[in-house]
C-alpha cells in the first residue's frame, strides 16, 4: 500500500485551520493513537452516497487509517453541525470506485493530485461510518 506523506506546512498550518473552520466541508476525525492511545485529530471530508456516510483516505495508508483499524473501527467525528462516536467498517476494494468518484466530486480539485499519483482504488482506504 502506498502513502503520500503531507508536507509540514499542511500538518502544522492547513490541517488546524481546516478543523477550526471546516474548510471544504472538513470535519475533525478523532481516533486513538495505536501505540499511545492518545487522541489524534485531523481534518477529513466525509462523503454521503445513497444515504451512507464514508471516510476516504486520499493519501493512502495514512496514520489515521492504521489508528482506526487498531481501534477496532471506533472513532469520533466533530463539527459544528455533527458530533459523536462512530463505528467504521472498511469497504472492500471492489466496492470503492463509486464512493471514490462521489468523494472526488465533493472534495474538489484539491484531491486530484493524490488520485493521479495513486490511481488504484486499492490505494485509498474507504470506511463506512455508522453512529456508535
């Protein structure tokens, strides 16, 4: 599995601003760290397809993906409009293309570069999120 590590400016400047202001429809994802158990926060853009909410990792096998798996799919979403615990179920690769297309429409041009570098749906973990 591939991973595109975000530059320092994204991690230190853009991500905190995205979480604070909900830029681009971002919500704050909170998952426990897999080694420390300490809460890890980062912005994600959820997408709804046929009434179901999904999280997509545009950068591949990121830390939040590995942390969410280690936490048994348990996490929390926070935004001005919606907050609460959820349970995530990873979507098999063959079921991802429609979700990824919908995600790209919602997330806009900013994610196109990630999909050019990682064109295979297997490189983009997708999780269905349901209230806990």
